[in-house]
C-alpha cells in the first residue's frame, strides 16, 4: 500500500525525503551546538507536521483526529530527540 502511494505521488514523498535527509545532515553537523541542534529538530518536526497535513488534505481525508495524531507524534519526537 505504501509503495503504491509512493509510485502514484513521488513528488510529495520526495519532498518528505528531502526534509528528513537535510534535517539529519544538519542535526549531525551541529552536534556540538545544542541551540542550533534544537532549532533543526523544531524545524524538521514542524516541516513534517505541515507536510503531513498537506498530504492528507490532498488525499481528501484530513480530519481533526489526524491533526491531533500528527501533533502528538511531533511532540513525542521533540521530547525524545531534544531531551
């Protein structure tokens, strides 16, 4: 199912890949600067959150439960990675 979705809309998933890839590079690039590393985390998590909202909006299945789910995942990621 995921492979089928990626094949149908490779551009959207390529944007997600770029967000995560650039975020990982910057995270390790700034491993000695905690302030910049936290900014990278917040930027990547925010970008992922808004990408997911856009993705579900385009699919036509964006609901409040999906928004809350992605927000909680984003919050969990910030807590696990930043602290």
